[in-house]
C-alpha cells in the first residue's frame, strides 16, 4: 500500500482497526488508493458515526429520558402505566418511593 494512504490511515485508531477487521479494504486500497474517501465513509458507517446515525442515537436517548420522566411524574396514575407498559415490574413503577 502507498505510504501516503498508510499515513492517512495511521491518523485514526478507528481506521486502523477497521482496516484490520475488513482486510478486503486493504487489498482494495492497495490497488485503488483513490478510493480512500470511500474507505473513510465505510468506516463511519461501520462505527455508526454518520450524522443520521448520531441524530438517531441522540433521539433514542432523549426518548428514553422523556419516558423515564413521564414514568416518575406524580400526575400519572400507576394503573395507567400498567395499561400502557405491561412489561414493567412493580419496583420500576415505584420510582424510588
């Protein structure tokens, strides 16, 4: 593989790890070093670091926090929880009371 390509890959531990886990990219970059950008994009997808994936991860965390806040709010009746979320145990419904 070309030294320029290896220097770019050495800048990121994730790229090095991705190259070790996906040896097809080593062969591909050896033959076609101009595909370095596709390699970087593939690594972002592999590690789920694209913008849409990060937004989705943030939204899931926010949704979980909202659900927890809603569960512990005093305005909601425990029976309403049992109807809406039957998989929760009684200890989860108490919210530390």
